[in-house]
C-alpha cells in the first residue's frame, strides 16, 4: 500500500513538473503571509564543532555572543546530530536527505558521491540561485561519479560575488562552510582570545592537564572566530536588505576533533548545534527536544520552497516543528536517531574502516561495532582516525595521551579512546552523560539492550542498510581518493616525541 502511494506520488510529481516545476504550491509557509515569497536560505556551518561548545548551549567559557543572539531569537534544537562523525558522509547525507548507508562510497571520507537527487539541484531547477563558499561537500571526488561541480552547488569566493549574480527577486540558497574549528588550531589562540583556562570544563574522557586545557582553549579561539564570521554574514545580508526573508541556519557537520569525538559514534563525535531562525515566520525563543539529523534539511527546504520531495529522500521534514509554537518534544515519534560510521581516514591495513551503527535515545546510546577485532581509532602506533593532523601539526591532547599512556590516570582514558571495543556498547545517559561506562554486559540492562538492538537493526533493514540486509557493499574496497603522497605524515616532532620509526608506512597501504 505504501509503495503504491509512493508510486502515485512520483507520477503526480512528474505530471506537476510537466506543467512547470517552478510554480509554488500552497504549503504551510503561506499560512501567515498571503504574499508568500519563497524564502532565502543561509546555512552557516562550522566544521568539527560539538553542540555543547556554544554559550547558547551552556558553555560558560567560550564567548559566542552573535550565535547566542540568534539562538535566543530563533529555534534551538537540543538533540541534533550529524549522520556520521566524519565530514564527507555527514554532508552527503544532508544534501541527499538520505542515510549514509544508502549512498555507497559517500559513506566514507574521501569517497565518491552517487548521482542521486540533492536538494541543491532541485531548488536550482525550481528557480533558486544556489551557491557554496568554503568546503561544501567534501573531502572526496564527486567527479568520479560524473558530477561537474560540488554537489552543494556552484562555488563562490564571497557572498557578494554570489549575490551579484542573482536575478532581481529570485530566491537564493547559500551554504557557507567555515574551516573553523577544524584542526589545526591556532597555537596559543586561547591566550589571544583571553580564555580562562581554569574555568574550562574538561570532559571526563580526557586527562585534565594544562596541555589539554590549552588545546581546548585553542579550539575555543576557533569557535570564537566562527562566531565573528556569523556576525559578518548577517550584517552583510542585512545591509543588502535580505535578512527579513532569509531563514538562517547555524550548525556543524560533526563533533569536535578530540579523542572520542570525530570519527566516533559517541555524542562527542556526532552531536551538533542546530539553530534555525526566521523571526517573522517561525516563533522564536524556543527549545526543541525532538531528535533530528542534518539529513532532515533536504525535505525541509523543499517543503518550505513549495517543491515536492523526491521518494529517494528518507529523512523527514522539520516544517511542522518550525511552524509549531510549542517547546519540548513536538513530534512524538522523533524520540531517537540512528547514526553510522564507515571508513574515516585510511589508517588500517587493506583500507579497512571501523564500521558501526548507533541508536541514540534520550536515555541511552547503543553502538553496534561490526568489526570489534579492528582498531577503532586506527592502527597503532599512530591511531590515525584521531587527529590525523597530529601527524603534521602535533595536536596537544592526542600527543599528551600517547606520550603518557602508561601513567595510571591516563591509561584508562587512553584505552577508552584508542583501545579495542566490544561488539555492543551501551551507555546509560542519565547516569553517564559522557558515555564512559559500557553497561552492555550488566544483567540489569539486558532488556534495554535487547530492545534497542532490535530497534536499531529493524530500522537499518527498513532503510536498506547493506550491513544488515545482507545485500552487501564493500566500503573497505572503495577508493580513498586522497592521493597517497599527499596523506598526512608525522612531523619530525611527532616522530621524535613518540619514538616512531621513520620508515614505518604511516598510510598503511
Ligand atoms: Ca567536519
């Protein structure tokens, strides 16, 4: 029955498009405004930035007044997630409105990008002027699959350059992806920014030392730079008289680049800020508890622009939440998300990744690791899925943990970040919000574990995940498009400090 409905839907869309896909259908965005103009959309995206590291999300040390102001005027999502703890797959899922496991090698970092529908192309065909500045989708090689440009849209050097090309009155969509707070961080940025190191809250999965505090302070410096970028874009579009009809979205692709963060399915790797503001149309000053992913952008944008959503997009529009005037959990079935990881960096023999899937609810996080025999952070001695940039620009926290791994305080944290992990991990988030203690083998949690695992597997099967359907897709055999001789190698400092042998093949293939 559902398939029949979908099929009829596709036929109706096809017929509607024959009579002009540019036409704007009535939708909820029209309800408060008879002279509905299709909204402009401005995405301001940071890179490798966890949600908790913003003033608006409770951080008392990092200063982000510009973002905090938009959070106050707009809608703040308390449970937003990137699809994957890795740049390219998280961004591919956002553009396609699909889970990463449906996207072939786009589930890997430095993979390709299948020729499937992306909201950017659809909106462009419907009359939107679409552009990117900064990373957009990537890193990877979309050309390998026949793309002639970044799947995020035409690339521009500045918003002004983009704006000058817009036909008068045409709606636009601009995606600025900042490089902050991606590593490398500006060394001693904390000092320049006047960060109070003593006031930093070091999470329990990292050693609380001066080196780590300085590293976090340097990360904060990068976030504060992003906050100033947000201000400059908003000032600019304000001066151009474009602010009123522009939906502003502030988010990131994945969590921070620290051990247990980037390339991990813990919150530190996938939980991101999400603020959406359109003051005249969406009731602001609201906090939303619905579990959402960046994948939901694609159907949301299409619905807001009055364009039919292609059947390929299995994410769900946020429009009901945006138009609601309530707070808390708006859509009762949005009480979990599923995230995924395949290969991040090329750091294991034969190109193996560390495949995993995770289900996150309000109370629990359950992770299924498909190859528990492999090294989750990459093979020793480099553990290259954590801070690959350490190789060139020694990253203080990882360096400290590697150099002090036998210290009794560091050892358990080192094992959590770099050691092998069991096939199932389960965390009780009410007791253990930082996901330190795996309770998967505790009999008290047997029922929860079984029920979450079933829910996860059923979800993956229903959405066509080759890891569960048995149809198979060999992510490990997919090409890693970063050229071998350009892959990061350890700096001399790292080689000396860690006692590495220079002839070691750091790229593992
Ligand atoms: Ca990223």
